[in-house]
């Protein structure tokens, strides 16, 4: 079970209780964060992870809501 400070506990398979960052679509920073992580994964030949991150990056880019910087 993962621990999300702001949102309480979340049941994420295969993740023990530890701090987990939450990336929200309305935030401007997750796109850049996921893209940087994807590039690092690709550079380290973690191609399956890089492909999964690309899908999440694409989903965030398609979100049409208002975006803002976090407080």
C-alpha cells in the first residue's frame, strides 16, 4: 500500500507503504516530469517503462482542462 500524504492511503499493487508523488493533470509540471523520466528510462534501455511513460505523457497532453503551477 502506497502512502499519499495529501490524499491518504492508496492501494497500488506491488508498492509497499512509502511516500508516492501524485502528478495531477491540472498541474503544468507533470508533463515535463514524465517526459524527463521517460528519457532517462530510454537512455538506460528500460524500453518497456519508456513506452508506458509515453502513453501517460500522451494522456496528460490530451487533457483539455485549465492548467496551473502548484502552490
